[in-house]
C-alpha cells in the first residue's frame, strides 16, 4: 500500500471536446427521429435534450455515427 499524498497536487487538465454533432444516417428512421427531436429542442432552447439526442445518435444500436 502506498503512502497518502500529504501535499496539494496541481490541477488536473482535461481535454476540451469540440466534436461536431453526429449526423443522421440516411434511410435510418431512428436517426432521423433523433435529429428531428434535436432540432425541435434546439428551437425551444432545451439544450439538455439536444445533448441527449447527440449521445443517443452516437450510441445508436445499429452502430451509426
């Protein structure tokens, strides 16, 4: 077992993600619906839903990006 740190450590630098939003795969109804929901959410200012739709599109069960 190691000794606990007894002094303050420097800040941890995390990478800034600047990924583009995923685009729907042509002909996939699931991707198209998520893109439509995302567009409606962005229009109403609901950025939480926009972010959720982006995550769902990236993790699409068919492996779509």
